[in-house]
C-alpha cells in the first residue's frame, strides 16, 4: 500500500489508534514502534515512494492495519 501525505498526517492517523508509540528516522524511512508490550507492532513508511507497511504479531496487526486505513481514509 502507499501513502503520499506528510509525516505529520501519518503521525496524526497513528495517534488516532490510541496505542502509545515512538517514532524513529531510519535511513530512507520512518518507523513507528508501538509500545503496547504485547504485539511487537512496527509501522514503516518510505516517503520517497509512499510505501507503507505494518509488521508484528499477525493477530493484532490485521485489526490495527484496518484501523489505520480508516484513519487515513484509504
């Protein structure tokens, strides 16, 4: 999937999920690490291409991914 908005827009959408997280800039991409101590979820976004992906516990990932898509209006 792709998201071609700004980092601020992405951060606002992630905040709507209601799960604490912290962001790190990693070379060519941005990562949000969800601090829920359960799922080990991480969101990666490459601004240059718009590619966005979520990795971590599959049982939690699908629900969070769907909530994020809704928050981003995608």
